[in-house]
């Protein structure tokens, strides 16, 4: 099996660093990954991998069959996301984003590159029996590209016995694997609250219904939902991150709009948060004589790892890096992930892989974040090892 120190992996990793920095310098938003998709497809095709494009728009799948005798019917899927975020980069790097207002601030450039490196390795060796599908997904950040790929028949066209995904972890040491059972990522919903009052002159507030005041009460009241209505042993996050209203310092506006996100782990808690948020916001608005429109949108469901793929991923991680580099138990993150749609369809395992090797590592979604290229050899070697492990002929 390949290791991080294997000469072939090291050679590929040197090239992969250049690929990753090219992708970082040329980020594209969700469902707009046209150049990224072209880049990936051209690389895969050049290595003799069968490429199928146009799944969820810019998504694609590379299919490779091993050369070991036996014609194994087994197949696994390996998934990487390709899109960037609508942010302005502030890293000052030589390869910083060349696209104004768009940035690879979550490491998807690194995820794509690790999977590309593994595809090249496996295309050169093909030391396995069965089939591997390299799934390059659009729109993880916005739009649910994973959901669209599944709805467009991803696993009908490319049947998989299991599917695996990796996300870099900017809170864990370089090369540290986190592979846990059950829920790994929260469900992620969004809400828009449109508070309608009665505008007027700031000097005559009694003749108006001030939606700014009402919005302020709603923000405070909603913070009590998690603090006082959710079991302390459960998990929920309610963050109201955007509030807009008014155009002048002496004019009471007619309307204020609040937007936020709700993160939960359990389906029952998800339902309760929607119900409680609606009740509290509506009652608060009405108590102040205002009306309210609430648009509550269900987003990505929780990522739930299946037991068997978890054990297989743990086995590959330990074989590659040793037991000391594996975390088997860890609390879920409240971040959302649309890998959930794939793991809901076939047995799946979502893995977190540490990338911190100094105190200058910024968290994902920060304007100074950058994927750590030192992680590429480990990611490439892990994917290749996992394929050779899972698609070895059984006695």
C-alpha cells in the first residue's frame, strides 16, 4: 500500500501542490465551477480515466477499474467538493485569488487536489479489483450540489457499495484523522424574518410602529429559545447574522429584515427549533403591534456515518499513519455538509483530516485561510490506500 513517504506519492504531491495553487488562484462560486470542472476532467482523461460530465451542471465523475484478476463487482465512491465562497481574500499569497470577491476559504481546492492526486496514483498502479468512482461535486457551499447529484441519479448511474468524503480540519494537528460513528455534522437551516411596522418621523414615534425596536426585541427573545427551550444535553445553535432596515437617522422605516441560521443534530430538535422560533418571533411582533413574515428553509440534513464504512476508514487510517494519528470519538461539528445526501443514499463515512502545523493557521471561512499543502501527501495516500484495501480480492 502507498504511504505518505512512498516515492510515487511524493512525486505526485509535488505536482499536486501546483494544481492546488492554480485552483486557489482561480476560485469559482457554486454551480459556476466551469474552469475547475474543465481542469479536473482534463487531468482525469489524460490518465486514462473514464469521465462523465454534466451531473448537477458542473459536477463530474471519473471511473477507474482495477487490473487485478477476478472481476470484483464491488465499487466505492470518493467525493470531493469544488466550489469557493463569496469572500475577498486577504492572505497576500503569490497564488491568492485572482477573482474579485471570490475565495477558496474552506479548502475545497485542497479536497479536489487530494482526490485528483489519488486518481493519478491509482490510474498508474491500478492495483485493485473492482471499480472506484471519483466524484467531483459542485456547490457544497450554496445550492446543495450533493443533493442535485443524487437527484440526477448519481448512484443509479454509478452504483457504490459505500461512499467516502474528507474535509480538512483547521482545529486539529496536521495529518490527524477523525473518524467517528453516527452524526458528524449538523443539519443547517436558514430563516428570514420580515418585520412590518408603520413608518414615520423619528420625532413622533407614538404615531408609528417601529420595526427596528420590534426586530431588536425579536433578536433578544429568540436567544432564549436555545437557552431555555432546548435540553442542555442536546445541541442547537441559532445565529441571527444579518439585520437590515432604514435609510436615514430621523426616519422610522416600514420594514426590517433579519436573516440567520439554525443548526441542530437530531430531527426532533430540528422540528422543535422551527416551531419555537416561529412562535416566539410571531408573538413578539404581535405584542408590539407589528406583523411578521417568516421564511424558514430546511437546508442540509445531518451527516450520519454508517458503522461499516467507519470501521473500514479507521482501518485504512491506522495502516497509513498509526493508531496515534486516529481520533475515534469526538463531538460532532455544528457545521453543515451536503455530503449528507450521499450518505443518506448509500452507506457513507465523512472524515476530518487535521491541517494545523503552526500557530498561524486560520479557521475555514476566514479571509486569511489557506489550505495546508503539507496535507496533500497524506490525503492522496489515504485515498489510494483505502481503494486498495476496499477493492482487494477476498479469499
